[in-house]
C-alpha cells in the first residue's frame, strides 16, 4: 500500500468533506485520527489519539499540513479535550474551527 504524504491525505479528506457535506476521517499509522467537518462555510479540523496526549510538535505539524489558518479558533484554547469512550478508552483531542474564506 502506498504511503500518502500527510498534506495530500488531509487535502483529499477536506475535499471529500466539502463536496459531500459529511464528516471525513482517517486513522493514521501511529494511532492518531484526523477528521474534517465542512458545513455552511464552517470548517472544523480535529486530531485525536487514544491513551497518549498529542505532543506540541505533533500539533504544529498537523496544523501546518492541514493548512489551518493562523486565525482559526483552537478548541480547547489550551490543553486537550479528554473524551472517554464506552469501552473506557480516553481519547485526547484538539480541533481548530474557521470560516471557509480564511483558508490560504
């Protein structure tokens, strides 16, 4: 299976989310999961990983690869959301929200 560069993968997922109006996500090789939601001009890009917090450098790489504009709202503003699934797994998540016109 061909490894797709992260920026290319994220651009394709965003394109699919924009065209379909449905969320698009993908599990990556090291356990992280990325997702796009594009509705009515509002864009949400999120990164999550089970059990282990996302590192600051990882978040910088994901944000750059996804071409998230500097003006995007970070959710949460600081730290990471902790989401617990029914099986007890804790996911650590960060998202960015912005309007479609803010993209480069």
